[in-house]
């Protein structure tokens, strides 16, 4: 049992440094969410529309926690729902 403790503790000490922002829903605010997705990703209108309509989809991957939180807030302010993974 004592030998298992260090191995079990190791994953807890590794802090995640990259996060994905995943769009999970857009309710009745599709147009506003598409605008924000275009702003975040730089995608064209059709690509952003396809991404939004295909939820859940990652909007931005491998970003720092602060940026992920800011992007999530931006999506939610537009009426969408997002998760940080």
C-alpha cells in the first residue's frame, strides 16, 4: 500500500497547462454564437456555421487556462454554452 501512494500522487501534481474550449449548445442565439465563433477562430461564415450546428465541437484547442476562460465567457455572453476540457 505504501508503494502505491507515490504513483497515485504523481498525476495530481501534474497541472494541466493546455485546455480546449468546446461549444456545447447555442439555444436560440445561433447567429450571435456564429459571429463569436468566427471572431475566435478566424473561420469563414460557412465553416463557422457548420461548426456551431455540429455541437459539441471544439472551438479552440490547446490554449492557456486564462484564454480558455475568456473564450468561454465570450461564447456565453453571446448566448451559447461552452465547456473547458
